[in-house]
């Protein structure tokens, strides 16, 4: 499915955004259920919508077994995307709260113990957006830095973005695209670079709700371990929630859970 350029920011943005109802797995493996505003069950990505959770696990397994991307290939794809981003947007050397932002990024990277070397880029844009590319490139907009009220909030967002990388969401998305494209079977670095450029819009597409919940949980744990205030992590969603359309159609079509449901899941992680 081709995603038009005009919707790129709108769709990827909500990287941190919003969706439906809950049954959360506690540490003993049993489920605790909560209702959202519509009376639906919110499950924080576990057993999400019943069968779709299991279908997702099967899909992950088959993608993981398909082939592996080497570090070199991931770096090549990430670099090609970075260069494309540079042509399209202005990256800022100076931005709001620079010192605190970089310190928070360093703290989160340390707490994540990730094998990837993550790099942070700030794009000049009033859009409120954050997204991650394979190879460890994390992009924030200056609009997002204006929108947040604390480094605790940013710590969770950065943890969430690293989560998309570490939980293989990006790698699987790329494999999925390759498996269904004419590029399948090509393994040279040059070919991967072409894939990165030609399919840029495709693999910048948003993740699904299960992946978003998984990254939220990862971001929660990492930011908590780095010493940030867990009670501030949901602030971002609390602000977004006010502008959200909560119609059933939005819920079914959305790649992201509703903010109110993500807030509930974060509250559940704090309680457990
Ligand atoms: Zn996300």
C-alpha cells in the first residue's frame, strides 16, 4: 500500500498517539480487565482483539525466520533514510532545552542497554511528531519539544521510540515490504539502500496497535529504570486525548490506540 507524501507526517506522527479497550496481564499471568469510556475492554496489546494477537505472533515468527538483516544492511538503510530526510526537512543543531534533551537521551540509551548506537535528530517542524528508523535514527520535531512539559515525559517518548527498534518492529516492517516487493531476494548493501530510498514512505508508515502498546510498555520500563517520574509518563497522552475523535470508526481504522487507553495501561504498569 503506497502512502502519499502529504500524509507522511500525519500518519507517522501519531507515533505516540492513541485507541481501544483492556485486559492486562499481571506478573502472575492472569488478566485484569478494565473498561474504557465506551465500556470496551482495554488490553494493552496483550490478547488484543483475541485472534489478532495470535495472528500477529504467527506473523512475527514467520518474519523472524525469513532471513536476517545484518548490522551493515540496517546501517545502510538507516543512512539512506537519513540522507533523504536531510533533503526534505531542516535538521536543527540548536533546539529548545538542548542540554536537558541530550542528557535525557543519554540516560535512556544507558537504561535500555541496547546493542544499537542510537542517534537523535531534531527536525524543524511545528508538527508534534517522533519516529524511529532502522539503524538507530530517532527523530523528534521541534514542535514535540515545545509540546512536552517535562523531561520525564520526553524520557518515556524516547524509551517508546527505542522500543520500536529493540522489539524488532522496524526490522519486521522492512522484511514484510521486501517479501511483497520486487526487491525480494536481493541482499547486497546497494540493493538495501535502494530499498530504503524507494520504499521510504512505506516503511515510515505507522505501526499497529499491538506494537504501540509493546513500545509503551518498553518505554515505561526503560524510563522508570533511568529514574524518571512514572506519574508524568502519560502527560503526553493526556494532552492529546483532548483533541481525539473517539468514534468507533476511528477506533477500527486507527493504527494507534486511543490516548485514554494508553493512559490506562500506563496506570496499570505503575500499579503493578
Ligand atoms: Zn510508536
